[in-house]
């Protein structure tokens, strides 16, 4: 192996970086006291940079790095790394998403038990010289229902531990199926069903637009009186103002919080409530977790330099120029097709079938397939899904991915057709690039359309009757929704038909409800891409 120089600019244990120390041809330099200017001066000549959360890997730093090939973040997040700048320069960024799973699950259980038995409150009272048994009567976990919102690695580990306490588990996750739930011995349902059924609720979703304030005033309204809440995932999943009010009203009997909407905290009102126990984002703060994430990222660095492959890349590795020049124009379209179908179906895919026709049939289309999967998965899993890990995550979630090629493109130079199978049914779309006009969706299910795949869309399935289009336009006008374009398609006169509308702002739930009440309308779906 060529000699590679690795700079570690944040504290890491020697045990955590043993893969680097044990690999011939790798030189490790520790320097954890550098300020940004000193780091920018020192980075010259290094092939890899390993950091934790302290070092800010900025665009300026990346531009100074003349030989940098890989950046490793010993932890889950990469907020301190400019991914765009790294990608532009062809630098792979890796992290360690699995190293803290056990630590986070254990901390969640510790918080749950501390809250249920009021241990921190009782200890504080004793420290103040009080011997008060009556004020700190808790509840048992045995026989209670724990609702797990988000059943990924950590949520599943929490469920295993909670079952050991003889709790009943009901979980929600967009990728959790009836068969998988039965295999694990748990119940599953929608978010609303989980909230209604649970005595305790723990959240383990990523934080993104769809999950921000997922647990809000409306959600608390669905819960049982006396419910207790745990958040060791991400601040912002729970609306802290709504939580405060729910505790004050008596609806919520306890809250255990390790993460907050602003960190470090600036608003401590929640901590003034005796029902709340809290820790300062300690979910991954164990010696073992810190060692594990360092080992994971070190192994990826070694693998990259010895084999050219990594497990946990969070950005797009470089693609050969001859491939990129041909397929790059289709990158945006391919992701939008995946996002469009996911919004249209309203459920998660169990199988994805992709067909490349025309000139694309002669190309290496793997990057486009990963882009389609990225569009599908990001709707549920957020921005951690990227071109590199999309296929891995799809397989991990049990999604079958089929890819085929065909010379016939139906009159188009190239055509990308995508079909997803969900538990609710089958959905299809196709898209292409029109010379001088950009990306188009040209087919939805069996209907021919011509839709620009961007912005706010309304998909309406209806019966082909005179006056339907007028009634739809009138109703949306009354709701203040302006229609920019409209496409209609039908299979036969008087039969099934669709409308595809582009609108200037998202359609409100009330507008959609009113459309669905029209006699000729079968289905209305808002799509934002």
C-alpha cells in the first residue's frame, strides 16, 4: 500500500484507531489543539482527516487540502462538514451510524425507568435533606404499552429491552410490515394508533421537515391521560411548547428528554416542571460508543485506501467522466421520479422496478438507479439517504430492486420508467428530457401526460364527466389556490380519467377534503417535488 498520512484533529482513543495503527503504509498524526487557521495550514499533504464534532471542516479548509481523499467523522452526524464542498472536490465523507446504537438504546431505557420511578426527583429531595416517600410514588413498566415511533436500529433495540421488562410494544415505522411485526412479537400501526394505545411513547425518527414537531398539540390530544414521553433521538421531534402545556394540563404525567430544540438549551421552562427529567444529550456518551464510532470510521478509511470501497459514505464518490457526461443530465429527473411516486402512493415501496430505454440502455445506469431510490427513501428517512447508501438502505429495508434495459423508448431519445409496488397497490410513472425544454413526466400509470416534475402538484383520479374540470377549478379558486397548468388523461370517453395540476402554493387539507367530496372524484393526492 502506498504510504498515506492521516491527520486526527479531535480527541480519539488509541483503542478506537487501532485499525489505522495496525495497517502498514498508514501514518497517523494526532494534533488536537489546532485553531482553524493552524488546521488550514497543516492540512496540506494529508490524505485523510478524522474528526469528531469539534473540528469544523469548512469549504475554506477543504480548498486548502491539496491531497485529501477522505474525511471521517467518528459519530453519526456530519453537521460540521461541508458536504457540498467535499463532493465538489471528489472527497469521500464517511461516518459511523451504527457505533452508538447500543449506547442510545440503553440511555433511552435508563431515562424511561428514571421517569417512571421518579428517581432524579427523589434523589434531589434527599440531597436537600428530605425523606419524602409519598411524593415520589412511581408506576411499574410490567404490562404497560410502550409506543415506539420510528423502528430503525435504535427503536428496535429499545423494544427488545422493553420486552425484557414485560412491556407490550406497539410500533410505527414506514418500513415495518405485518410479517416483520409478527416475527418480532410486537404490534404495529399508524402514528395515530400508536399514540392512542400507549402508556409510554418513545421517539426514534430522524429530524426532517416531515417529523419536525411530529409530537405536537394534536398528537398529545390523541394520547391517554397520564402518558409519559421519552425523546433521546433529536430535538425538534417534540414541540416543546406543546409538551409544556400538556404537562401543565395533566395530560402528560412525565417527560424524559435528552435532546432539545436548541442546544445548548436557552429556554429552561420545561426543566422547572417536576414531571420532567433531563440530560444534556448524553445518548452516545459512553466510553464504548466513542470507541466504537472511532473503530468504524477507521475501518472505512483503511478499506478505502486498500480496496477503494467504503461502507458508510454520506456523499457521492467520483464517477468516471465518460459515464458522468452521458447520465448526469438525468440525475435530477431520476430522483424526482422516485419522490413523485412515493408522494403519489402515500406508502412505502416493497418492490421497485426500473426500466431504461433508448440511448440510456447503452449506459452504466447504476448512479441513476441509486438516485431513484434516494428520491423514494428520502421521503421517509430524510437527508441521510444519498446516492451512495440508497441501495444499501433499500436492501436493508427489504425493498426488492429490479433494473432492466430496452432499446425501444416509445418515440423518445431516452426514457426512464419506474414502477413501485406497495402494500396499497402498484404505481407507475415515466420521465424523459425534452430537447430545450428540460425534464418531463410523460406517463402516470396508463395515462399519457406532459408535466414538469417540480413544485406543488395535485393528482386527481376521477370519472370522465362533463363539468368536472370546471368544478375542480371553481373549488380551488374559492380556496385561493391558483392553477398554473393542467394536464388531463383518460382511457376512454366517460371512463376513468386523471388530472395533473401544478398550483402556486401547497393545497391545504381542507381543499383536498372538499375536492374528494365531489361526486366524480375518486382520489386526490398532493405531491411536492
